[in-house]
C-alpha cells in the first residue's frame, strides 16, 4: 500500500491519522500482528509521520 498526502494538507496530522487507520484496518481484515514500513531515510516528513503514528 502506498500512502500520500497532498502538499497543501501536509503537516496537519492527517498522515499519522491515515497510517493509524491503515494499521487498524489491516489488523481487522487480516489479523495482522505486525506491520512493516519501508521509507526512504531522506524523506524526513514521512519518518516523522510514522513516528507520530507509533512506529
């Protein structure tokens, strides 16, 4: 799954909310016990988003 946020909506908390909802839905649909992320280390905004979402 790929997650992207329109640039004008960045830094407003939507990304971390979407990530949390995606994890919740994965657990509900697939019984997922673990969710793994692949993020480019240069993408500081995404790294911060994932950290705020609990990763």
